[in-house]
C-alpha cells in the first residue's frame, strides 16, 4: 500500500461525521475538505524561486475554523504554509502554542532530519508580526527558514488567544546560500488575499467563509483525498501529518470557562 493510499484510509476516520446536506442555506456546513485550484485559496507567496503558483492547495473547514494548506515547489526549492482563521464574530479562538522549531520538526520534509539552528527573530511584515528562524538541513545540504505568526487576539476570550494563525517554511535548493537579505525578501513575499491584497473573493468573511470548499467539494471521498494530500503530499517529501489540526476552541465570556471543541 502506498503512502497516499494509507493516508486516504486513515482519513476515513477524520471524515466520518461529514454533513451530507451541507448545501442547505439554513444548515451549517459541518466538517469538509477540498483540493483547490491553484488560483484559489488565500495564501500567497509572490516569488519566482518556486514558480508562480502552488502545485497543491487544500482547504479544510468546519463550523468553527478554516485551515488552508499550500505547497510551492520548483527549481529545487520548496515552501509549505498553513493558515487558519475563524468565522467572523464567532466566540472561537485558536489554542495554538507551537514555536518555529516545533512546526519545522512536524513537516514531512524536515521530520527527523539533522538540523542546525539560528536564533528566532521577531519582525513586522505586511501579514503582521511574526517570528522567523533560519536553519540548515545538514543531510540535504539545504538552507531554510521557518515562520510563525498569530494575530487578531480575541479580546473577550478569558485566555486572550488569537483568531488567525500562519506558519510555514522555505528551503532553498541544495547547496544554495540563503542570506539574511534574501530571507527577509522571501518573507516579504508571503501574503494573504483579502488582508495584504484586495480580493473580492475574500472580502466577505461571513457568507463567503466556506466558499472555496463549497465550490470544490467532492463528497466524503473527496474530503478524504484532500486531507490525505495535505497530510502526506504525493510522497513523503511534503505535507504535515497533523493536518487539519482542529485548534479552534469555543470560549465563554460570562464566566471564563472554555467549552472545548
């Protein structure tokens, strides 16, 4: 059995509670995922180092969160990103506590790889304040950096957690240097539709929240395939096994008790 076949089988458990009638306007859509077209999705990476569009995009959504995965790969370089957000005005925040090193170790591309680390640095970008950390995958002879950002704190959440999260990495081709100047230029190429760039498709955060999943939804089997693709990629050189994470938690503003999702 191939890696992808195993992943699809495992994803059956993930998709077991899908809502079959999620297209009804009076019913919340429930838990679904879809493989998106290259031009869809909200994650942007405006650089020629890995081509103009991601080879793979996957979007998971349920009633509390939307979690997007994007892979950019080409010219010997590779980048992957995760972006998650809640529906507008929902009493939901992300219980997220990863560092840059935590996320880098979880990507299939670098999992188990011997790694040399530089220090994490906090910077302000057009996406928001984030941390980046340069590192080197010694066995692959690749220079890389990871990024990690949390934004839009839920001010009425007793635990003061955030409602938007993004993390990812970029690895240069084997043997290619990655200066600080180049690293910062690549980080500046990271964006989000509707946030760093105007986008009519992502301006509606209420009725359009599930739009991309609805447009590409292919039923239960499609959801299983999409989640498996984000978890394992087409092979073991991409993806992240924990996708779609489900970090969203409801909070109670009246007494400070969290109703865990």
